[in-house]
C-alpha cells in the first residue's frame, strides 16, 4: 500500500497542522487493514492536529471518475468538485451549480452534505457505496451540513436532471463576494436554528479577535482565518472561546462544522 507524508500546514485549506502520514487506499478491500482511522478528502473542512494517534487515509486516483448510466451519474469518492462542476456544465445537468468555489472532493461533499442554503448535495443523491455496500438515500440520516454516514464513501450516484443554470452560478458567485480571502476551512460553526453563527460570535466580541496567528475574520466572524503561521492550539482556543461565550451569554450551543482531527 502506498503511503506519503503530508504537511497539513500546506495541504489543508486553513494551512494549519504539521506533517502526518497518509495511507493511500486503492481498493475497498484494503480498508480492512485499518482499525482506528480517519478519511481525508481535500482537507477543506479539516483542522488537523500536528500529532495524533488516528491513522489518516485517502482514496487513490482510482476513485476519481464520473460515469453516465441512463438517468444517473456515478461519481468516485476522490473526484474533485471542479471536475464535477465542469461535467455538469458541459452536459447541461442541474443541481451542481453550488459547487462553484466550494472546494471539495465527492467524498467530503457527501459526508458533510455540503451546500449553499437550500442547494445541497443530498437534493439529487440516490445512493452511496461504502465498505458496507450500497446504501440508498432513504436509509441515510442526514440534515443541514450533517450526515450519519460512518463508512468511507467510495462512490455516490445522482439523478440526472437537465438544465444547468448559469443564473444560479452567478448568484452563488455574488454570495461569496464577502468571504474572507485568508486561508480558512469555510464556516467554523453551523447556524443554530433561528440564529446566525457569525452574528452570535460578533455579539460576544470575537469578530476580528486574534490568538497568535489565528483569528475570527473581521469580514465574516464565522470564518476562522490563518493570518500567517497559525497553530492548531490557537485555532482550538478560539473555537472553545466562542462556544463558551455564546453559551453563557445566549444559552445557545454552537455546533462545529469544522472537523477536528486529533
Ligand atoms: C473557502 C471555503 C468555502 C467553503 N464554503 C462552503 C460552503 O459554501 N458550503 C459548504 O457546505 N462547505 C463549504 N466549505 C467547506 C468544505 O468545502 C466542504 O465541507 C467540503 O465538502 C469538504 O470536502 P473535502 O473533500 O475537502 O473534505 P475534508 O475536509 O477532507 O473532510 C470533511 C469530512 O468529510 C469526511 N470525508 C472526506 N472524504 C470522505 C469519504 N470519501 N468518505 C467518508 N467521509 C469522508 C472527513 O473524514 C471529514 O469528516 C468551504 C471551505 C472553504 C475553505
């Protein structure tokens, strides 16, 4: 089995972490060799500790593909979102417009039910394939930026609906115009029902607040940004600070969207 050493302070979108060994999985059968592991996609939603006991694995290029079969498309777990977006655009398929500027692989996008507002991955999803076999959408517990999928997603199947919308793409582009430019992992917390996580963070005085080289952005407080050499411990202390302050001031429990990998 192939393995490589990856520097997460370069590989992850938030540019935090250190060097960790990454095992490259080339077939579903190979997964049985691992016990305590975490699957890494494109590391666009991950905050990875520079040291940890979990084995980190990633799907090989074998799982980077898109196949059309009748009314469905099957997409491999390692397929980058840019490829999926372009495929949808070229083949006039709707439902993938929100992938514009949403960095991901197919696996990470399905696991997180990634999306923008009501436009999300599960809308057109039919089924997934994990090491436990083929699983229909109706048998998966999912919601806003959340799924209960506990296996590795090797493939997902989507219904083809015609009509790629350029108007929607433009709408998503303009929605991103106020996003911070510094390295981040996107939203740090999910929006609690009836609240905006960014507004809550702002209301407890943490908008623009900095610990070392990590800060809650002064443009959008729900974005934890790296201002240079940000460290894992600095990011964790800001996350905990926001959770504590928001809970004691508003009684609202912030739920993390960012995935912490120890
Ligand atoms: C600038 C920026 C903007 C963003 N905007 C948005 C947005 O608008 N909407 C949104 O939803 N997200 C957004 N994100 C977050 C991120 O893009 C998504 O969560 C994305 O789906 C993560 O995909 P990934 O492949 O990088 O997964 P990773 O970050 O590597 O992993 C995320 C989770 O998925 C799991 N995972 C990865 N691959 C698999 C697999 N094959 N099988 C099972 N589990 C797997 C990981 O273990 C982890 O729990 C943004 C991030 C950035 C940096």
